């Protein structure tokens, strides 16, 4: 992961710009919020992405408020930038991919998943129609320009693993940071990338606009197993371990709220879920957004508990291509806790 520290001022400006997005009151920008009064700032690696839907949905359902929390949700286009905000102390938590906890431990930073929202990546490798004849599987990644949300992001990690697993070295293709949504769609349409890894609702729009098709689908546990060899815990609420240990009451309230949401999602239809979300999240139209939720729903856990063999799959995937992790000894038990969700 390329960690490029943003200035607190930049994050503060982003926080101010994004206060309009936050349904529950605006805690002050920056990391000075004291959880003693229930004010929490959580950075999400793309608030409108369906893979991170539980964050916004928890707020929409009023579950944070019910726990006495005043949660401000901020957004960054890629998980790697969200992680930077956590490490630099600008936010108390991140809703992003669990794999960053392993990457950070290898860099002597102790971060842990406290609610495991998903047991599959929810990611899809799509190919542009123009390149479909020459890009038929991960074996064809060689020489291609492939879109990822950001360099050092989880889409970057997974693209590299799929390449290496299929005999293509990481220096034999070019990852291109194209974000998600409109920027991804434009890159695919204009041919600046031949394919790329993204999530819903972008996937639904790619297919609907007929500019590309699905190549590798990891939105279900079955798809994850086929592509990665096992369950791949992805979307999670992760926090600095020191902060968790010194704010257990607050973390418990956050866990309560998120687990309530996961249970609610498991007993409601994609239409009912879409109904609760902000209207502007349905960028390609309501019908397409409902389809995006339906296709992605299988990735979510119902209880926030880490799947037993999930962390080992993530470690194996990361060690296959990541030089920082290859020879590092990772204590997987320190990368997550089930203490709060099991209560």
C-alpha cells in the first residue's frame, strides 16, 4: 500500500465539504472528536458503493442514533486513502477492506476489524467490449492497462493476485487508478483501460450501457472461492487497536448498530433496501440500483462475525504478490476481534 499522508487541513476541508452528506449531525473535522460524547467520524472508501452500503444504511435506519452515537460519515474514492485518514488520526474508524489490517501490521501499525460486514470481495473484473476478444481471462492480463480504484487499494491487491495466480507477473501489466462510477466508465469507454476491477453500482452501469461485460465475478462466496480459493472477508469496520481498547463502550455501540443493520438487510428485499438509501445513490436509475444491490447482497454477513478461514485466505492472497508481506510474520488474531459482535 502506498501510504501518502494527506495534511490534516486537506482532510478537514474534505470533512466540511462532506458534512452535507452526513445524516446525523456534523462532528468537527479532524481527529479531535472525543468519543466520550458519542461523536465519531468514520471514513468510507466510497459511500455510494454497494459493498459499503451498511455504513450509510445504518445511519438511514437511525441505528447509530438509537445507540446514543453521533456518527459523521466521510467519503474517499478508494480504501487506501481512507486508511491514510485513520493512521494519521483524522478519523476514529474506517469502513473499508479487511486486507488493509494485514498490510498495516507488516508496517508495525496495529489496526483491527471490529465488525466484519462481508465474507466475499463484492468485486468484479470487467472487460471493455472493444477488448473482449483479447482479454478472456486473468491469463490475458499481460500487456494490458487495467483499472483499479487507487494504487495500493484492495482492487489493486486483488488484480495483482489474479495476475500472479494465472502466470502473469505484476510488472507485466499496468494498473491504472481510475476511481469508480463515472471516471471508471469513461476510462473503459475511451479505451484508456482494457478492463478493470470495480463494484456495484458501477458494474450494473457497465453492463446496462453495453460498454463492457463481466469477466470474473466475486460478489458471492462461491465466486470468491473460485477466484481466490476461499472466503475473502472484505468490507469491515476497522479501527486502531489502541483506540478500540480505550473506548470499548463506544465500539460496542458501533458493533450493535452495524449488526442490527446486517440482520435487517438479511430480512428485507433489495427494493426495500434501495428505498432507504439516498436517491442520488441510484445514479443509473432506481431499477438498475435495485439490481446492483440484489447482485451484491450475497457478499454480506448476517452477524458481523469474521468467517473462520477468511483471514488465512487473505494472508495467502496478499503474500502471493506483496513483497512487504511475503516474508513478514503476521499475527492474524491481532487483525480482527469478534468480542463486540458476539455480544
